[in-house]
C-alpha cells in the first residue's frame, strides 16, 4: 500500500509499524494522542474540519509523490517507540522475572 487512511487505532498502528504512510482521520482523541507521541500530529486531519477533504488529499499526494518525506519522519519516530519498548521491557524483566 502507498498510503492508508486510518480511522481506527489498529489501522493507524499497524500501518505505522509497517512503515506505510498514514493519514489519520481523527474522530477520537486516541488517534491524535498516538500522532503526538510519535511527533507527527500534522499527519492527522480532524473529521469535522471545514477543509477536511482538501487536507486529506494534500497529505495523500505528498506521500504518494514523495515517499521519502514520510520515511524521513517515520524512522526517528519508530526508533523512539523501539527505545521506549526496550527500556520498559528491561524494567519489567528486572522487576518481575528475577
């Protein structure tokens, strides 16, 4: 897939994890919070935004025409998530699996 329009958390998370560009159709705070966590809040569009269709089209075209734009932002975000996972996993092992 070149781009995923994600309106559910799992569509957003799984696509992100597979390095597939996502345009999050934000109707719930959880979608926004994930984008904030990975420092990519501008890749979501509020469904009640008056310019919703234009903004979605703009993002889709950016990712289709310049996939490196997404990957350049995705790599550090994915690294941040992996680092957090590793730190938390080590803490759990150290505290619960001695």
